[in-house]
């Protein structure tokens, strides 16, 4: 049933409920809804709100850390605090993803806005008064809040979007997050532009950034719960995926079953290994760059990260290429450029180490020769780091369709990303030479290549709604295995679903890795069959 405008009453008819998959069963409703409500409840409005939350929370956090060590003069205390933050998130992300299916994803999102401002306040107190314990306490609070935020924001950005819009919505979400770094870095640069030497940023920098982080909670209150979201065609996004009847044990079983899927556990190496160069870059900026060059680096990092979000958001939703092809092209680009940049940065570290051994002080400032060489490699690594985030979330959205599974999958992703960050910041908290940190980051990336390549070659043309398939499994579903080892679910008794569009007697889920024409990606269903044998 399509939506219709009522010009006299300025209302529209609310259409069927959809669980996000194009072939899902629909239930009719006829409740009139105003145009303002349709806009306020739209997936686009909600992903913009999530992006603004990300702008005020991790965006500002990134702005501080992109200056190197949260703007401090030495990196060790802040790296120790960050290690504590991510250590909590190792378990917290998965726990909050389970909790979101129990109490609701919006409430978990609200919890996620409560811990970043205290952490920034601890950096201010340390910068001005030298207090150290508050930095560690702030890091713990930030770990709890970040666990909730990371478990919810990605699930909303992916789960509220139609399949064909997931690249764009992910780009909007992460692009707005980088707005926080752009604005924060601009403020920092304006306040520290005359500091040509090494040291720490001025404490007034933190006051403005803390004020911005306090906006996260009001934005979170504007986000709609999943069952209230209304798509552009007037359909509801999903039925309420939460419920008091869900047991914690049952949700743990679901997340464990999801983790045992091959595409999930093969992502572990890149989730852990890709974080190491972020810690290295913080040490690199602190050790070699002047204060104003560090704040410039934070600003440029935000610009190139935004460019990465815009470009990949456009590229991932291209209709002229199949999703498997997009995945392979993207991963090949990452591997080649990442290895080349690591080689370049190794040469830089060798040069700076030789100069230091010869008694020549190293302070890279934009007014000094040699600044461009050291600065450019940092910019490229920042671009690749943001591209990595986009790629991992797009991969998750390419495999899974329903919001409940996406929430659990994002929790798994964030947990193992936190493992990598915890270990990386832990080593960064020790007084280890920058070259040693770089070599570890280089080796860790090389370790991720084989497993991630295997995942890339498993990307299907269309994602799967696991919850729907599980519900229908007792009604005649069977499963076999393709030559690539992925399950192909054959729903023989799904006549009610197919009859919505085709009047057929069954439907078949697309096999992972299959390539169809662009019409299917636009929401047009492929032919349906009553039975399929897969050998």
C-alpha cells in the first residue's frame, strides 16, 4: 500500500510495517500521520541525529587525540587512560548490544552520551593543575559510555537505512562525526596558532570542547525508537525488536551463534590489528611536531576523514557494480596504499632517528623545511583509518539485514576493535620508541590481510535477515551449503511472502557471492521458485 497525501488535513496514511527486507511480510495500518511526523520519524532524520551525537562525543574525543595524547605534553598518562577506556569496551560493547535488544536501542544510545564530557574535563584538570587520578577515572567513565554509544550508533545508522542506502547513511553518520574533529581542531588551532615549539595545548581549548560534548544528550532524546521509524514510502521500519520476554541468556546465545559465523570470526584480525597505527600516530605527533602543527594536523585529519566518508559513501552505493566487486576493489586499494604508506613512514622514522642520534633536535613546524614530508604521511594514514571504519561497517551491512542482528554484530565489531585499541594504547603508555610502535603497527596490518581477504570474497549480493529466517525455519525451511561454504536458505513454505509481489508459492534467498543486475539492488525482487537444489 503506497502512502497518499491529504492536502486538506495535511496528513498521510501510515502504510505497512516492514522489517527492513524487501520481501518481508507486511501488516496493514491506516493511522493518519502528519508530514512533520513523517520527517521527524524518517530514517534520514534519525541518522543525522546519530551523526550529531557522534559529532559531539567521539568526534570531540578524536579532535583532542588527533593533536597527540589529548593535547598533553607527554603521551604516557593519556595513553594509559585510553587503554583503560578500551579495556572496558572489550566487554562493554557486546554487553550493551545485548542490552539494547532487552531495553531498547534508544536508551542505550542515551547512556552513551553521559561519559565523554567527564573525560574531557579530566584532561582540562590535568592540563591546568596537573591532577592525574582524574584522567584515569575519566577514562573509565568514558569506557562505559563509549561501550553503549558504539553498540547503538552503528546499529541505528545501518539498521534504519534501506539496503541500497547503507553506504550513504554510513557516510552521513561518520561524516558528521568528523565535523566534531573539524570544529574542535579549528578552535584548537585558533587558540594555539602562535605556539611554534613543542609542548601542550592551552587549557582554554578544553572548555569549549566540553561545552560541545554536553549537547549529546539532547540530540539522543530526539532519536526515534525502531518501531516508530517511518520510511519514505510510509511503511514502518520494524516491529518492536525489544521485549521483556527476552532473556539475557538467550541474547548471549544469539551473539555467540553470530560470532561463530565464518565472516564474523574472520574479521577478528582486522578489527584488532588496524587500531595500532592510531596509537602510533598520537606518539608521532607528540614527539616530532610543534603545538600549532599538531592542531593543524587535527584539522587536516578531519578534512581528509570527511572526504573519505563522502567518497566511500558514494562508491559503496553505486548501482553499476555488484557488491562483491565493490568489496574486492576496495580491499585491494587498502592493501596496496597501506603497505606503501607504512614503507614511507618507516623511512621517515629512520631519518628522524639518525638526526636525533647526531644531536639534532626534531621539531616539525610548518615554517621549517622537511615539514611536508612528515606531515603528508600522517594525513594519508588518517584517510586510510577512516576508510577502514567505513569498510568494516559496510561489510557488516552487506552480510546482515535485520536490526537485531546488526546490533549484535556491531557489538562484536566494537568489542574486538577495543581489544586492539586497548593493547595498542597499553604499549603506547610505556616509554617505547616511536619506531618500535610503527613496526608493530606494520606487522599487525600484514597479519590482517589473509583473513580479511577471505571475508571480502564471501560478500553476497544481498544481505540476509537472520531473525526472519530463524522464525520461518520451523515452517519448512531447509539449508544446504554452497561451494564457498556459506548457507543458502531455501524457504519452500513462504507462499505468503512471495504472494505480496508475485503471487508465487515460494522464495529463495540470494546465494552469497551471486551477482545480479542492478534492478535487484534497487529493491526489485529476483524471480522466485518453489524449490531449489544446491549441490
